[in-house]
C-alpha cells in the first residue's frame, strides 16, 4: 500500500494544488492541519467560521478563511432550491446555506473546492446529508459506502461498510466490494483480494443473511471483475490461510490474508473495527466515503491531530482521481 509520505510527495509535486474545505474551522486541530497543509505546500485549505471571534491569529496567512456572518448566501440558497426543487422550501434553503456543512458542499458543487472533510463536531449524518443532496452519488455507484483503513506496524487492511448502510442488499454489497477494491488499488495495493464475511464459512451455517452474502459473491464471480473475491466466510477463515484452507477447501484467495473485508451489515462492521482498534491496537483511519462524485469524508469525533492530518491527505489525494 502507498504510504502517507509518498502521497504527500505526490501532492507537493502536483502544480495544480487541490482545495479542501473544512467546515469546522473553529476546531484547533483543524487549524493546525490547515497550517501544516500550506506550510508543506500540500494543498489549499479553506476554513469556514460562523463568527469572527472564532478566527484565531495563529492561522498561516495562506489559509483561506470564510466567515459566513459576512457572506450573502442568497444566491447559494436559490441554487440549492433549484437543485432540490420540490423537496425543500426557499425558506429552508436559506437556513441550510447558513450551515457550514451545506455551505462547504455548495462550494464543491461550484468548483470552489475539490473536497471536504468534517466530523469533529458534525455527526456522520450531518456530514453526509449535504454531500448526498448536493454532490450526489456517481452514476457508476449503486450507493455511497464507507471504508476504514486499518493499520498496524507494516500491515494494512480495508474494512467496509462500518459507518453508513444498515443492512445492504446483495446488489449493494456487490457495489461496495467493487468500490473498496478500486479504492485499495488507488492506495496502490497490488492485486487486491476481497473476503465477504458472514457467521458462516462455505455453507457451515444457513439463513437469509448467509444467502444475501452468497448471492453477492456469485454476482461478482459471474461479472469477471479484475480482483479476487471469495465468501461467504467467518473472520477467522478470512484472516488466516491455514484456517481458511481447512474450512473452505478450493477457495480462490491466494494471499495469507486478503486486503479487503466486506462486512454483511453495519452492526458487525462497526463493532469489528472498534474491537480491532481498542483491543488489538490497530489504527483506524477514516472513514472514507466512496461512491460520491467528489470526495467528502467523515471524521470520528474523537479523532486526534494525526488522524485528521492523515485523513485530510488521503481526501486530497482522492480528489486527484476526479480530474
């Protein structure tokens, strides 16, 4: 997998600096990340504020600052009203354009920013709602989905979907598998392998949830995708080749451990990544939102400076793929 330092160097050498908007400009961590991005010539950060008194004097002069208190958002409200015609009143549109998460999404819609990152104070729903309403999902994606990059020592894996979709259908699991495999390739994982998880391995269990995962695997195998997939399987079989070969003879996976783990629904995914994080000492970077026309990513409200910086760098890197 590509390392953060390698991504940074690529962004530094890119003459067309990408813009990233941070709706939570009042947060000290965001301010430090913004300073780092301009001081290292990585990107052009834009910080949004609600009040002048929240703007610190410690920000680098190259960081763009927008105070919504000083901005006439009437044009944006009219634009949003047309975009959401029949689904929102003009009064509601005016109120929403005073919210920094919606304002940031409209900046992206108008090509004033290439990406957006927030979540230290906004909930995941607050981050994604304007993105889905304004940026919208890509025509090639059945839905938006999320992925965590799980890191420990020199190991890196991808967990999905741990943050968005409650109980995806087989077809939605197919879409998720494709998007995460593509994301892994963007992160320079060679020949990604994808395991579809369940409480059953190769027919050891039965039920609607097992059938749902099996159908997704069957669809993908019939599509002749350019990555290896296998399932359904329990996590121990997916993670450990010896266990897998015993429980699932003739499986198609070749690596000791596959790169991507697709969870069958949000509950197991969310619990799984947090167990790995808290008990296993794995670092969870993200979640990254896949399937949108432009990258909008979410942060954990407990994210550290290092978490935010890494997520920002990858978010900016994702925006280069949109070109």
